[in-house]
């Protein structure tokens, strides 16, 4: 029975190598799963932001169409986040303030 528990240095080195490789693989897998979960969260946030941007683009396009149908033009200044609305008179655009009242539109 005593011979069974005797190990050489080479056996202990092999055992150390196997344990180190297994432990390294386990740690790498844990880090990979954490990074993958973070990537999924980031992708969900990005999808949500894209969805909101698409809704705003569609709403702005609809409003621009309503203003155009009312005989006005819309000038977008993206650098300063300003919108100018003006009356169409040939090539000259006269700035004005447009008030849209849906109740009045429905009665016409």
C-alpha cells in the first residue's frame, strides 16, 4: 500500500501542468462569457438608440411634409441643431413662424 502513494518529481510536474492548463482554460472562459454578456448589453442599447433615432427621423419627415404642403420650406442646420421655416416665394425664402393647429386642419 505504501508504494501506491509514492510519486516522482516528474509525476508532480505533470500534475501541476494539467491543473494549470485546466485552471487557465476555466479563467479564460469566465472572462470570455463576461465580455460576451457586456457585448450583448451594448448591442441592445445600440439597437434601442437606433430605434429612437428612426422614430424621430420619421416624425421630423412627417412634420416637414405637413409644412411643405402648407406652402412653406424647411431648412435644417444640423451643426447648430436649428430648423428654419420660411414661406416659398420664388427663390427667396422668407423666415416665419408656423403654428400648426390640428383642429383647424380637420375643419377645412
